[in-house]
C-alpha cells in the first residue's frame, strides 16, 4: 500500500514538473513581452512597457548601417515621420508600406547632394557637407568660395541660402577686385540667364591690397524653389579675358514678398490709330514691393507688352533686350543709363519720340521724379537720333 502511494505521488510530481517546464521554461514567462516574427507580442499582462526597437532577427538588422544592410533585412525609415533611414526587418518596413526595392530605387534617383540629403541619407557636417548614399558620396555645391577665399569673401547670402527680393549682399574683397570703388554683380536663374544686375560699392578705401568691405542690393523676380547663382565679378577695365575673375555663389529663390502695382506706358494702335508717336497709354503691372520701385517699373516696361496687352492694341517701340545700367533719383531728377541696345537700328523721328515718351511717362508717375535725363553708356549727347 505504501509503495503504491509513493508511486502515485511520484507520478503527480512528474506531471507537475512537466507542466511547469512547458509553461515557464519552454512556454516562456506568464506575463511578458514575447519576440515573435521580429515583433514584440504581449503575453498575458506584463507589468513592463513594450520594449523599444525591433527584436530577434530585427535586433540584428538594426545593428547594420543602411549601406551594409544584409539581404534578409530591408532599408526604410525607422518611423513614419522620420527623414532618416535605417536597416530594419522586412516585416517592420512592410508596416510602412515600404518594400525591399524602395531604397535601391531611391539611390538610383539620387544625382546630387540635395537629393541625397532629402532621401534621409547620413550627412557629414564638413565644409562643404557630404552625403553618402550606398557606395556613392555627394559633395554639396558651394560654388568656388574656397578657391577665391584669398581674393573675395561673401558674408551674405551664404552658399545655398534661400533669398528673397530685395537682396542685400555684403562681404569683403581685396582692393584690386574693385575699380573706382566698385565691381559688377549679376544674378542668374537656373538657365544661366541674367535676371538682375547691379554694382557693389566699397565701404572704405579701396586703394589697397587688403580686404575692403562692400555691399550691394539687387531687385529680382523668380519662381520660389528654383535654384540660381549669384556672380560677383572682378572689375576688369582692361577688357582682357585673362584679367576676368568671379566669385560664384549658388542660391535658392524664396517666396516673393508683398506686391504692389505700377504703371508702364506703351503705344496703342487701337486707342491711337494714327500713331501720334509721343502719345502713350498705361497698363498696370504687379511687382514686388521695394524701395527701388521706379527701377522695377522700368524693368517691366523693358519686358514689352504681354500677349493679352498686344490683343488690346498695345505695343512697345523699345528694342527687346535693353538693359538698365543705372538709375539714380536725386533732388527730383531721375538719371537713367541704358546699354547700346536702346538705340540699336533705331531710325525715324516718330520711333525716337515714342521710345522717349514710354520711358519718361513710366518714370513720371512717381512723385519723386520731376525731370528725366536719359543716357546710353553715360552719353547724353547724340543719342536716339532720328
């Protein structure tokens, strides 16, 4: 009897041991987070919060850099709102709707530093900055700033800065970068076309080999988000190509500022069928609000009539491609200097009168202008001859 009892007790103990092993050793803890398929799964009612990051194979994936991510893992952002990328499990990335070939496709599309950085790839904060995508490294374009650092330095705007009109330009240049205390500045769009030009002025004695502060201001109109280039040219009175030099600064155009309306004046074949030469009519244009509003109005005039305006009979007697070289308004006198394109192949007293009327009426709309002096390459005599 006693032996029978011992056998029954032994069987009960063995069964309990097996149950314990299955439940707590093989089956895991009763209330805990269990790693299943690379994800943490709640088992029972664990008192601890869900572990951060992937588990199991996922933990191994996360230990790799994106460029060395093993084949069983996938590269994707570590969270839906993240801009960076990391090596993760396939299940983890699939949760964001990202497949195995996503990162490869991103890398194929990357052609420059901006695209590399936008794709969330690591960026080294050197100067210039460098971005690595897979086996390829992209260097940020900063123009030729480092190459020209001993000749000219720009404080504002900095390379790849987003700019708005009016643009203030400041920096320092060696005295021999100037001529007569100034040098030319141009702003180019992404097609290399000039959209604004001006003069940088020395803010100290330029008759030196030392660095001299300078400043300039440009008015321009460009589409926000597009890229362009600011070019600060060494003044070269000799005109010899071997003496040319320039600092080139890549920039990004920002959103335009507040706008205002100006009038520009054209001839009109419908309002003046007999063409009275000096009789011109106004149209309204919107320009960016600026202190140099008179120049902005003249720039609009030089663009000529729009297709819509042409349909209403408006036309310009001014040659296309004319450039304003300077405009100074002082004591009620507006002195405006144009390049030689203004008088190129211009003949006949009627057309000469029309050109003069368009310019004068456009400037006379401003209360600060009482008198207008027109010049071409600084010449006021013998210009715009019939």
